[in-house]
C-alpha cells in the first residue's frame, strides 16, 4: 500500500490532511487534525512542509498577471476619485468619512483578503506564515480607518443635528460595521483556533470565518455602491460615475472572493472527511 499523503494547511502552524493513508495510527491522525497526540509524531516536519509549500505552486500565467494589475489599478483609481470628490468642495469633517471608509474597505481589506491568493503579485512566493502576518497587518490598518470613518460620520450628524441611520446607505453601513467588528473577533478566534480547539474544532472555526468574511465583503461593496448613489456623490461627480464605480466594485468583488469561496469548499470537504473518520 502506498505511503503517499496530501496535506492542506488551514492556518498558521496547522495542517489538516486531504488524504490520509490508512496505515496511519489513530494518534497520528489526531495530531494532523489538530487534536492531542503523542509527542513522537513529527509535527514540526509537517509544519515545515506547510510553510514552504509555495515552492510547489504553479507559475502565474500572463492572464492572471494582467488581471491582477487591472483589478489593483481600478481599485486605486476608484479610491483616488472618491477622495477627490470628497474634498472637491473643501476640507470638511464629512470629507474624511468617505475617504477613510473607502480606503479601509477598498484598499486595506481587499489586500488583506488577496494576501492568501496565489495570483496576487504582492504576496506571490511568500509562505503561509508570512501571508497570515500580512493579513493581520492590513486588517488592523483597514479596521483603524473604518473605525475613524464611522466615528467621524457620527460626530458630523451630531454637530449638524441630522438624523442617524436614516438612508439605505446608513442602515446597510451600520450592519456592515457590526459585521466588521464580529469579523475581527472571528479572525482572532481563527488565529488561535488550535489553542481554543476544546470549544470549537479549528476546521469549523475556519469554515465560519471564510463564510463570514465573504458575506462581510459583499456587504461592504453594497454599502459603497449605495454611498455612490447618495446626494453628495451625485451632486459633485460626473453623471455616470456611480455606474462606473459600481461596475468596478462588482467586478473586483467577484475576482477577490474567488479564493475565499474555493477555500471554503476545500475546508468543507475536509470537515466532512473528518466527521466520517
């Protein structure tokens, strides 16, 4: 019988088997699945395979490179234009709200998600541990921008005595902010899922985080599109700007969410296999 094994990594320092040879003892299988096992299992060797797996990645095609450059360029142009419109009538407190929100979600959160994509040129040929660290840094910066942008719009409403959460943009935006906070908490749980495995198996924690993160990003895109349909944006931008901006966000969203969705499917299959062992 063959001794060939296939491994799939789920988080920093953790590996779950896609295929496990039947010759494995139950203790070895438990170790690979993130459970307690005798120390004789060479987990360090498996982790080394995990962190160095980029050497086995297939080369990025020209089509993937071009698409990567196009998506990044479109998002940078969109963010730059939103900032331009926000300050086109002068520097007001409100001007910082769309600026910080767009920067937080479109730039930093997007790059944080793409840090796990093999097609992303910024993280290409980097090991999984490096990608996890980059993901945390980008999400922290993006979360800081989003928090500041949310506080600014609340302060602006109070100062000008305007109603809160009155428009569709504001209502969906509030839901998005709440999901962002929950997503950050889920990210912390996922990072330390091995230490918290007595409460929830790591593979399930990652499944939840993948699904939740994808829903959050869709909500963020929806909020931004509604923002470009607001009176302020329509008043100070050219007539078709909201349609072009919406197209860029939808196109980019589809491209960006490919990796999280495929990761979810892969982890779901792993969880199903684990349950049948």
